[in-house]
């Protein structure tokens, strides 16, 4: 009846002692195996975002006259009258371009009236293009409207940039002449 091996909790309220629950036995940790030092990794360079941070947008309702050139991307949702020379151009469904478009990548959902020179051209079902296309790759969805000629550019130079002016090196040097141009000078008599 009286077991001296059981520890009792002395309750200050004067009640009978309640046996303490047994303390859990903690397993002894096994010695850890030696860990080989991993070679230090070089920090990874930041990955570019899915879309370039150099995107310029010509918003819907905006009309612009003039040429646009640069190394970034252009989204045209408004109206542009002039030439474009950028890396990537997206012409939205409400966008309209009247002029020549030079780009590596061109996606047309709106209207283009003028020549297109690009590595990759994609005409979506909502596009209307009137002009000649010079490209390496051309994709035309069913429903797209295209009036003009298309010419596949040669891929003789890997990674050639379509933004470069075509055949700049092939242009002949200006002819030198010793000819003089004379025009009569017209003067108004003093009144």
C-alpha cells in the first residue's frame, strides 16, 4: 500500500498527493557523421524579367507623328504616322501604324500601312496589313488580312540584326564631280 518508489506531488491545499507522471526518456543523440564541406557557389546573376523593363507604350487614343527608334520594345495601341525601328513591336487591336516597321519581332493585331522588315512576323486574326513584308519567319492566322508581297530574308549571317539598314555597305560612294551649278540671281528692284 505504501510504495516509497513512487514520487508524490505535495499539494499545498492539503489534499492527497497525486503521483507524478513519469518523465519521458530522451534518446541519446547519435554522433553525427562528418559532413563534407560543400564547394562555395558563385552567386547567380539576376534573371531578366519575362517582359523587358524598356517597354514603351503608345496608348489608345494617342496620335503621334514622327519616327521612333530605340533598343527596347514598343506597344502601339494608338495611331502612329512615321517609321519604327526597335527590337520588338506589338501593334494592338486598336493600334494603327502608317510607315515602315523595322524590328526583330513584330506582332500585329491592328493595322499597318507600309513596309515591314523583321526576323519574326506574326499576323493575328484581327490584323490588317497593306505593304510588303521582308522576314525570316512569317505566321498568318486565319482571318488576318494581308495585301502585298512577302519575301523571306536570307539567314546567311547567324544572329544578324534586322534593325540594321539593309545593304548599307553595298551603297556606292557618292560620285565626285568638278561641275559647277550656276543659277541666275533674281533681284527685285527697289521701290
